[in-house]
C-alpha cells in the first residue's frame, strides 16, 4: 500500500488543493508545516490527530515544521467559534508556547519547531497593509466559511485579519524554508487556501505549493471527542495523569474503535483487522481498546507511565489495592472526594461517614453479608478499627461496597 493510499485507508484525507499532491507525497520529499496556537500551556487529545498526521508524513520521509502560534495566538482564530477568544498577553502566549514545544519535541523528535512570534512581532502596520494586506480582496475573505459563520453575530477586525496573518506564515515559510505544504484539520481550509493565494501573488503563478486537510475527529454517538467526565484530556501528565489518559482511550466505544485504531495508532492494517475481528468475537475482553490505550499512552507518556497506568487499572479491577502506593491511590481515585479522619475509627462509623451505609443497621448488614472490603481485604467484624498505622503509604484507606462502590479515607 503506497503512502497516500494508506492515508485514505486510515480516513485521514478530507480535501487537498491539487490532485498532484498525491503523487508528490508518494514520490517526493516535501517540507510541510502545521500550526498549533498556544491557547494553553499544554495540548489536549483534540490536537493529537494533527500531530500524528505530521508524524506519519515525517516517517514517510517528508520534513516537518511545527509552527507554534505565539503571534497568531495573540489574535485568535475565528474558525467556527460563536464568540471572540479572550486575548492572551504576550508573556502568557510565550509561556504557553514553551510548554507546547516540550510536547512537540517528545512526539515528533527531529521536527523543526518555530514560533511565528519571531517574524510577526517585527511586522509594522504600514508593512502589513502595503506588502501583505494589498494582496487580499475583502469579498474573498468574507466568503470563507469560518468568517461567514460569524458575520451575523459580529466579528472584530482583529479576528477577521487572522487569515491574513496565517497566510503570511505560509508565505514566510515558503520563502525562507522551502515549505511547499500546509496541513490542518478541515476547519483550516480557508486559512490554508489564503496562504496559497498569497504565495502565488507574491512569487508568481508557477510557485508550487499545496494544502491538505484531514477530517475533524467525531464520536459515533454525536458527543464531543476529547472530553472526559472531568473535562479536557491534556497531554501534560500534571494536568491529566497517565492513568486517566489511559482510561480515556480504554473507554472508547466499540462503534468508534475502527476509526480510532486507524487514525491514532501506527499498527499495521493486518494488526488492526485482527483486533477488530477479535472485538466482534469477544467484545467483553476489550482487547482492541486495550491495544489503543497502550499505543497512545506509550506514545505520549512513555513505556514506564503506561506500565504504571496498567498496574493501577489491574489493581482496581482485581481489588488488590495493597499493591498500590499512596501516589497510585491518589491517581486512581482522584475523582472521588476523600473523607478525612484524624484518629482511628470504628468501621461502622466510617461507613456512615463516607455515605457507603445509610444507618448503623445498614452498615452491620453490609458487614455481615461480606459486602465490605478495606484495602482489598473483606471485613465482617463489627468492631474492626480503621487505623492510620496500616493505611496505604500511611495516608489512604480504600473502602469498597460490593463490586464498584468505592470511598477513600485520608488519614491526617
């Protein structure tokens, strides 16, 4: 399977500006770029597909430039947003860009990373209007879908001018780095074609450059991709732990699995088909989801972080909580509000305090029936005392009612 054919098989081709690009990607070595605006100090899984497409091109022999939009991020992309983005300060934009660069370097080693603040910050108003702005027709700019969607509700000149600034990025990289290709999600089509138009006007109609877009990621049930119950799934392990990152992928719905495996992993078509066949025969084993979670966790956080996430997952599934450290307990139960106790306490009182039992009678019935476990060990004794001295890491005691209802005690 040739490279471009595989891109199509993986569902990664939405549109391209020139049919010759297919042959160029298969037979040439192009310098290409993709942009990331530093709206936060970390990327999230919504950015991941773009970086993985760039990685695929890199592995195929093309040369990537990752443009962190320290300059364009100060303006804000109007792409199909209902309202203006809050303006970032220069200091915040540059700090965010530094955080993103670390993640890009990990995911795309060998790629060139640049910040468009370097060239945009030197542009003065007269140069902007005379040398760049004169190449853009306002009617043409207003025809872009990202702008049309905002006209009725209003759009500032700042965001209206975004496509001009991003177009200059493409022209600047074309002239300075020989960059012939810009890639992006389908919502970036208008910005990409604006860049191509500027290149042709500045460098002549024979200037060869291309644009390529891939589909935006969607979920089969119509809900937004990239969110968990606790919010955005970040690539920064301090904002989303590797365990939570792993859980996000392992909870992928069966209906989404084929596209997730094709688009987000580097598994071969044969390996992917084997996982899909296994999912049909043994859906309860969730081997496809496990493979997806493994591939993405290793890619983003590394092998050691994946093993830790798997260790926590297995311990919680089997109930062998004594195998976990206090840090792993905190990670695995971060969404549970811990109940703090300052002294040793009777199990019945603690069941009431945590809400696992509605009354002392209910607590006794739970204990008598063997429905209560502490740190993975079943407890039936009404006089059992929860002690800090035997807490996990001297910090946590984990109570479980039945198979799935947990509560965490934090010892002061």
